[in-house]
C-alpha cells in the first residue's frame, strides 16, 4: 500500500513536470509577464495613481499564496499552462520558487525594479525609495602631495586668467602684479613636485604660459629690459617647442626702443625658424622688416621686401607702402606700376548684390537680413573702406609726381581707377582733384572741375553742388551760393551739408527763422552734425532766444569737449543772461584750451573789472598785453588804471605804445605829457608839449598847457604861446559856429522837403533798382561788416542795446584846468574811448561744405561768432 501511494504521488508529480524537448527553448517562458507589471503604463493607470496618492504605505501588507506576486492565489499563466512551484526530484528548485526567504528574480522585469517573488511583509517599492539616500562621497584628503599639486596648478591658471582679463580692461599694473604672483606660485609648484619625487613630471605648458604672460605684461608696461629677459628665458630653453617665434615679440620691443638694426636681426632669426608651411606668418614678418627699413631710410631694401610680398601674397597695405617707397626715391614709372598693382589686389569680398533678396521667399529674406550686419559683413566693409582709403591717398600723393602737371597726373589716376574694380571711386577722385585745386589757391579750376558733375548721378551731383555752394559763400557771392545749395538739395534732400549751406544763405539775408528751420532739418537727417547745431545756436542768439541758444551750445559742448569756440559762445550767452560768474567760469575753461589767446584774456579782465575785482582784471589785462601789445582796448585800460592808482610813471609806457599805434590821435600824446606833468617831471612835460605843438599847431589844449608851464617856469616863450592860444581859440570858435549853422540849415531843409512832399499832389517815382543791389556805399559797408571778425565782447546785437564797437568802460581823468595846481586831480572825466571806424561786425554761420580741406582753415583764428566751414 505504501508503494502504491508512493507510485501515485510520483505520477501526480510527473504530471506537473514538463520534460524538455529538443525543439523547445528551456527558458522560453521567462520573458512573459503580466501587463499589470508594465511600469511604462503606470503613469497612465488611473487606479494605480489613485492608490499611490491615498492608501499606499498605510494598508497592511498583502498575503500572497504564491510568493513573488501580488495577485492572490491565482498562479501566473504562461504558455506552458499553470505552474506550481514544487521541488524537483533532483533537488533543484523550480524557477520562481522561494529558497530561504529569497526569490529568484524574474529576468525580464528585474531592471524595472520587480522580482518574481516577495518576502512576507515586504511592500511594493519599484523605485527603491525605502533604501534611503545614497551614502555621501568620500571626502578628498587635501593633505596628500597629489592634491596639493592639483590645487597649486589650478591657482596658477586662475592667476594667468586674471592677469589677461586685467590687461584687456586696461589695468596694466594689476595685470603685471597678477603675472608676477602666477610666477611665484609656479615656482612653489615646481618645488612641491621635487619634494614629492615627481620632478620628472613638470607641466611644461603651464611654465610656458606663466613666462609668456609675464613677458607680455612687462612689455605692456614698457618695462622693456625685463620683458626681453623673460623672452630670453623661453627662447633659450630647448624643452619649449616653437619658442623661436617669440623672437618676433623681441623684435617688436626693439622697434619700440628704436633699435632698428637689432629689430631687423631678430625678425630674420624668427623668419629662419618658421617653415614655409606657415606662409601667412612669414609674410607678416617680411612686412615688418620692410617697415623697419623705411624707418631707417633704406628704401631700396624696403622695396625688395615689399616686392617679394606683392609677388607672393599681395595686399593693399603692402601695395601702398611700396608706392610710398617709390615716391621717396622719385621713380615715376615704378610708381605707376605699383599703383596699377594696388588697384588690382583681390580683396576676397563678395559683391553687395548677394545681400539683395532674389525671390519672394520669406525664409531667404530672413537669412539675408540676419547676415547683412553680421561680423563677417562688417569685416568685409572695413576692408573695402581701408582699400579705398589707401587708393585715394596714393592717387593724391603720386598725381603731381608722375606727370609734368598736377591735372595730367590726376587724370591718369582717374582713368586707371575707372578700368578697375573700384569704378565708384573715380567720381570721388574728381572731387578730390577740385579740393586739391583749392589747396593750391586755384579757385577757378576748382569751380570748373566741380561744375562737370552737374549732369552726373544724384549722389555725386549733390556732393559737387555742396562744394560749389561752399566756395561761393566764402567768396561772398551769396546768389550763386544759394543757387548751388538749392541744386544740392534737389539732388539729395537728405544731405545735411546742403541744408546747412542753404540755411547760411538765408541767414545772410537776415531771415533767421527760416535759417533755423533748415538747420533743424539738417539735424533731423544727421543728429551728429555739429555745424548745424552751432549755427542753430547762433540763429537763436540773433533772435534773442537766449535760453534755446544756451541749450544748443551746451549740447554741442557735450560733443566737442575742447572746442574753444563753443565755450566762448557759452561765455557770451551767460553774459547776456546777466550771470557774470558763469561767464567767468566758462572763459577760464576757454583759457585752459587756448592759454595764450589775448582777446580771451582781455575779455576775462573786462568781466573781473565789471565785478569790481581790479587786481584780477589787472592780471589778465597785463597777460593780454604781453601776448598782443597792440590792442588799444588793453593799452587804454592799463594806462587809465595806473593813472587812477597814482602810478603815472608806469602809465607812460602804455600811452607811448598807443602813440606809436595811432600817431594821428593827439590825445595819446597829451596823455603822455600829462603823466610827465603829474609825476613832477616838468621839463620833460614841456618838451613833450612843444613836440605836440609842432605836430598839431592848432590844438588848444596843448597851447594852454604850454602857456601855463612857461609862466610858472619863467620862460620867455610865454607871450608867443599866449598869442597863438588866442588865435587858435578864435579859429576854434569860428569853426564851431560854422558847424552849428550848417547843422541848423540842413535840418531846416529836410523839414521843408518833408512839408513840400506832403503837400504835393503828384508823387515823384524813384528810379527802379534791381533786387538785392544797393548803392556802392551800401555794398562796401555790408562787406566791411561781414568781413571783420568779431571782438571778444561780440554777440551784443542792436536788440540787446549795445553795439560791437563799444569800448571798455574805463574813463580817464581830464587834465587840470589852467588855474589848478599840477598835483591836483580834476574831478572831471573825459571819455577816452576809441570807436572802431569800420562799424559793428556781424556773426557768420558755419558753412556745410561736403569735403573738408585738410590743412586749410578758412575761418579767422580769433574767438568770436565766426564759424569754421566743415
């Protein structure tokens, strides 16, 4: 019975054991798993997410009949049917069976955090959250030699970077300090390596970087001997590869020291150590050699270097230098050939047409818009501008030298340019030709050259018409200036120079409101146009809109910080606004720019005199007299000051200077004699009065003092001078009566003429005149007023109650009367002022010429209201 039971058990066991068949895979069922365990779908499983949010971690653990599952007593279904984990007859546990409380993992799902069975009481934790945070990393031990070396290397690299950053911001001294500190740290690092036994593993790149940065910072701080020593350390060390290139840096230092032979030597040594594979580097070194030869005056050697470069790798800079060398030796034919090479140098710049959209595709337009102003396009524009500058300069230089005449040479250059890739430069060369005529004072040829552009395209026509308007304005042909200004505006309405010239012609016609509109339009087209802003300020000043004028000049001062003209205008405006302290401050700033300007010094003396500070006024008046001893205003003030302070001996030298400047003015000679008399030198005073009498025999004052002096000194000539005095007084009385009668007669005739014209029944028509043409006297007066440069106190128009011919307010004491002692000072005062006979002077606005003539200043150098042409 026992055997039968045992046999029956074996049969039941064998029913649940599937023997392997040769055509089946032994592990074929291990990859099959319930979709419930698919972790990729857990985030989308609403039930699972709800369980996690609510009862996860709070419910009691599930009791599974089959370990390793969470679905109760149901066994997992596989392709082999139901499986029950039982022990095999061979003692081998079945797959998924529990051994000592640990389950064999299910191969396909272990990576997702699942196992084939779970121990009793374990929770579902696919993310391993119950294990807690990871253990902290083991702390580094910084006391080991390797860690110390790494820390020191990092510190050295940081110091090198800080040094370079400081040098890039201009802090050269800080950059040098950082470089020195990096050198000290690097030496400390080397010692640590030697102590730790790693002396053979020196970081050569770090040592090279430290030495090179230190040498560069020495050179930037102009410590050339130290820089050369640092470079020598690198060059002589055979362990550094390609260190020979640093001889170029050493040669550059010798150039800065003007040791040109040593520079040539090191450039050639560097050239020998650079292989032909580095063609660009060799070309640059040869270019430096040529430049050094030029500085040494060895043009033949420089030509050899430049010609080699032009044959190997031509560029515009070398071509320009070659032309300069040929010009220096005076070789005409080779100058022509070099100019032809210069204009044929390929720039490698694409045509501007590629930046124009070729289709209506929005994508291509966006790409073109993005690359239109990128760094590459800016570099191409800069290269093209540089090439045009070199070509223009070379043409202006060689034009007078390559042919017998300047015009012929310039025409040859224009023809060459027209046949090259720089066709658009031909018109600019023609305009420069006209400007060159201006430098040679050949205005007619300049005008004729510019007139040839009237039928060209709008841009060139506008530039030429602007220059013509500028020339005619300087020649005071305002009608032609106005005509060409209109032509320039018609060709290019956005040309600020044309608008300025138009505003200037309107300004001359006293239409200041309209002139201001043109200047404002020029500023709208070009907000940085300083000429328009200056002229606008002058226009507001003429219109007595002083606050607006002050605003214009303050804006201009922010742009032109060191412009004496702008600061002087601010001085006059603050003076008109009755703020003398601000006027003094601005005038002191003018003198900080122009230290020796006599008119500015005299103006500052006048302002201090108005404030009652006589000592400061004396100082600045004296400085003005020292720089310009012919200013009658200053001479008069100084003489009057010394008379008022009873230093008559010092006043004599100033009145004698005035006598030399204006010998026909008797008052200066009388003042000299009066100073001698006041100082007690009667004999010298008598001689002076006699000399005045010989020159001016009818002067009553001179005769009166001669009679007094001769009487007091007991001379015999007293009767003779008394007779002459009576005769002179009688003649003076007759003249005064005649003048008075003439004035009364003229006034009566004018009054009768007005009464007759009012009573006449038929008006008398005047002969017609052409518009803008006055009498000859009118034309002369206008020309004189516009020609003269304004005095320092200019800016006071008729609207301000003063004229520009006003003199300083100094008054001089009159000579004592005939019955007064010589020592007495008469309380009477006479006005010793001198009024300029040419009349008041007007302000002139800046002109807006398109091209500025370098070296030619068309404006007066004196400070005032005249403006420089552009």
